[in-house]
């Protein structure tokens, strides 16, 4: 899902790479987070594969089912969210203060 690279300041920083092409994702609007959910005969939906980041230009259901190993799960469905929406929901669910985190990121880049 995510990797690290060295930025222009010589610091390591996280990046996303497409699980299909291996290309770095530099624009969140061009990618999705994708995962697989399965529902046992007597149960609730549960995550059984992923989540993985995928550039939209490389995704299709056949490839996604193979990558997420859908054939292992009898009653499964592909699920997804745009990468930018994924991050908004993640920050809401984890209580991240965007303004504070942005300031901290800027300060770390200057060190």
C-alpha cells in the first residue's frame, strides 16, 4: 500500500504505489483504495483482502478479483473508495487535526 522515498530535503516520506503497475501515486484523485469483503452464510460482511491502492487507469474487476484473491471466498464483493475520500474518512475516524498535522509536516520537512 504505502512505501517510502527520500524527499528533496533528504528526509524519508511516505508515498503510495499502485498495487497493479507499481507506479507512484502523486494525485489522489487518480487512484482508489480497494478491498474485498466476504459474507459467510450465517454472518456479517467482513474484510478478507486489502486494502490496496490502485491507479484508476489500471483497475478492472477481473484484475482486482485476481489481486485480492476473490476466488478464495464464496460470497465476496469488491469494494472501493477514491483515495482522497479514503484519507478524509481515515482522518475523521482517527481524530487527526489536519491543520496541526500540516504544520508539523512542514516543520519536519525543514529540519
